C-alpha cells in the first residue's frame, strides 16, 4: 500500500458483491487500498487490533467502513453499535451497504449513529456508480476529524 493512501474497510460476506465493490472502488472511487473482512467478528478484530489482527500495524487506519447488515457470526447492526459506542471508533464513518430495505433496519442504524445507509442496487451499472460515488465522497471530499 502506498504511504498515506486512503484505506477502506469492506465488511462483506458475499463473494460476488465483494468483487464488484472492489472493482468499483478502485475504478474511479479514489480508493487505492481496500481491506476486506467477511464477518462481524473479524471486522471488530480488525478495527480493535485483536485476535488474528492483534499485530496489524498502526498508522493505516481505515477512513471509512462499508458494512453489510447480514453477516455471519455477528451482524452488521451489532458491529455498528460497538463502533459507535467506543471512543476509539465513534468518529469513524460507517456506511451501511446492504440489501436490506427494511425500515426497521434503517431506523435502528440511524439511531445507532450510522453515517449513511445505502441499499445495494441490483443493476450492475448502478452498483458501480454507487461505489464510485461512495469512494469519492468519503475519501476525497469528506474531511475526517483526524487521520
């Protein structure tokens, strides 16, 4: 990874959605580095440097987390709640990128402090455009509290 390159953490268990997201983020989204984890427990381990990520080097923190709701082991809403209640991660932008259009999921995520809630588009072109806009906004335009 290039020094100072913005990093996104993608939390996605669907291999097809993961591959499409990686392609779109890197193709015009302003994202040169994406770390991928496949379940909620792994996401927390990564972000809090525990378990298999205990030795993850400091200094390359993600600038944003793209988080699915329907994840194995620990769902995305529980991950979001943990991130937004911990002083170390409460200001980290979290974007729910999910297939759930349920109003109850959307309302709960916003009550917990999610920064954005995006229902995954079914159309591939729309999905690519959405991912490009996400990368450009959160990594290029948005000014984080601290890097």
